[in-house]
């Protein structure tokens, strides 16, 4: 973006000259012997793979600490990083751990699946050993000062939560729940050691991530981070800044987020996140939101904002809405106007040149399209949606403009091979006809070629599609909870993928990316 005052409609291009390609792979999906992908050696090998494959971008999912359901979109903090991603081997090199102190732990029975239960049980005890050997210095003090906007409240939140057996802050004693000054000061004194521990965890996570990002950037790979539009109800953000949310008596939510009913969900989607008080946030100059974006842009080269349409209008559901069967029911919700262009203008003024991708999927209206166009942010195209006969939309490649990002599918979709096996017969037939494909076994390569050959400025391909994997490799199925979501991992070492890197590079060159 050129310098000067931003005006609506000013294109906010993907920060790469010409055309580019990248790979979508959650950090959690990288191989490692310690139960989940980390900021360690395998991540650097992965960056090397991307560079060898001619890829300019690596898109990840949110990196925050996850709570119930293990979803990275339901984090305890909009700013903190998950302790699960800290590289334990780096602690050995720094003298904070001995390898025998964690190598014998069972981090999960299946190398291709994340076992969050094992991580929840064992990771804190290992990190506490490292903390007990840590000598704070100037760098640690500088980090605490730099992150003061969110870190103090987050560390106190986690310390109280730990002391409360993991209970939600809505179940804490009233003085703590309402953040009475005397109660907070007493808790801070009594839990000072725990607060220091959580600050240590964030210092290490931030330091390791920044080193990994610098490594990627030196290799010519930019990182696309992911920002959920909403924060979790049980989060340090909702607890410490309850003035920003639509909360009522007892600071319980009055209205919550979700999506209306559609052909895929008869009762809609009931997410349960507290909704923002956008009128009040606007009166503050959008300060909290701008600081959130500023923090994310310090961690990533590009930020994808999830559910961008919520800035135009958001779906507001009564917090206590339930169906006749007793489950949550979003059908009684209503659309309410969001902050609109005023918020976009505030971003452009405070963060000129900020690289943002707008997730504009789902129920779109003319007003949403107008806001996206005015923002200049590239929106998203998902090729799988092009062949869904239940919903008319502009996902066919011949409808694209350059200022968009095309995906074969996202973390919320099946893999391309998985989609073909479960698609309606007429949809699968349309895909075969469109691609001129006789061998359904090559469907994932057909999707990949269509994305790479499109006019979209950036094409992002999930790694599972490059590997030709099926339903077993799906990351998430929206509106479901259980053992299957957020768990898939690469089973092979990155070094075993170099033949694939050559093929990806060849396609990237053929299609000018």
C-alpha cells in the first residue's frame, strides 16, 4: 500500500509482487517426538521444504493456548502463545532440561494424532522444571514490559485458574470474578510464583516463535497467521476487559456468536463466544482491537482475520437459546450491524501497510461485498464450493479477480480426495467434467492445478492435498466436538518429502507463482 491517507477502495494487495503460492499446514501438524508440532527443528526442516518447493508462504492456524475442545479458535487469550509449541530440545541446549526428564513420557500412542490429554497432563510439569532452573535477565524483563498490555492480566488469570482446578472464571469467587482491587492484589501476592511461571512460558514461546519466523523470512518464506474474530468466554480477555463485551448479571453473556441455519446446519451454528459492544469499542477509538492487530502483525507477516463478514453485520443469538431436544439452537438469532467501514479506516490509519486477508466465506450480502471492496483486503475463494449445487456462489476460477486468495479447501473442509468420496453424485460429476478428468484418483492434483492456474494473486494448498490424503487427514468439522478435530499430524519426517518438493516446485513454475 502506498503511503498517504487511506481512502475506501484502495487495494490492499497481498504483499508479493506478481503471483505467489504457499501451503496451509497447522504448526500442530508437524512431526515431533513430543506429541505435537513445535517451534523446533522439524519446523525449520519444514521451512526448508517450502523454500525447496518454491513456496513463498506458510499459513498456520491460531497459536493460542487451547481450552475445552482443543480448538485454536477457543483460546484462553487473544495474545498468548500455547505452551505446547515450546521446543523442549531447545531447553536441553540451554541447560534448562535434561532429555531424560521428558523423553520417557508417553506423549500419545499414535504418531499421526495429537493427544491433547497427554499434553495437558505432562507438558506443565516439564515446563515447571525448566522454570525452576531459569535465571531471569534483562531480556525477560524487556519482554514483560513489551507485553504489559496483556501479559499481566493473562498470567494472573492462568494462576488463578490453576489454583481453582481449571475452573472457568465465571465460577470463581465473586471478588475475583468482578476483579475487585483488593482481591486482585491479594491473589497477585499469593500467586506471585505462578504468575512468574506463566510469564516465563510466554517469554520462551515468543522468543522461540520469533526465531522461527526470522529463519523462515531469511529463507524467503512469509508466515500467514490466523486471527479468530471472537475471543472465548473463558479467556483472560473476557475476564479482564468485560467492558468490551455484551455481558449482563454476574458478567454472564447476554448474546453470543454463531451462524444462522443453512443447508448444512438446520439449527445454525451456536459458537457461544461473547459478542462485542461495538458502539463502546468505537468510542474508545477501537484501542483494544488495534492493539490486538498490532500484536499479531508483530508475530506474522500477514494476518488472516476469520469471519470478516462480522465487521459488517454479526449474528446475535440469545445466550440461553436451546432447542426442544435441549441442545444449543441458533435459529432464534438475528443480524446486527457491526462497526463497518469506521473500523477498517481506524486500522488503516493506525497500522498503514498492515497485510490482512479477509475470510469472507459463508452467508454474504451486498453490504458485506461492499465492505470487502472498500477495505481493499483480498478475500478468499474455496474451490470445493464451486461444485456445491446446493449454494450458488462465485467460486468457479473463471470468476476470480487478482486481489483474492484461492484455496482448494481450508482447515474446516475435507481434503480434496475426501470431498470427492463424500460429495453428492451430481457435484462429483460436475468436478470431473470441469477438470476433464477420467481418473478420480487424480482429483487432488486437478484441484491443485486449478488453484495454481487461476488469476488469484495467491494460491494456498493444504498439505494434505499435496499428499493426496483422504478423510482421515481432515483438521476440523465445524459444529462438532470430540476426538477427531485438530489432531491430524504428518507421520513421515520432512526429509522424506523431498521428491514431492520437486513436483510442487515444477507446478509452481509452470503456473508463474
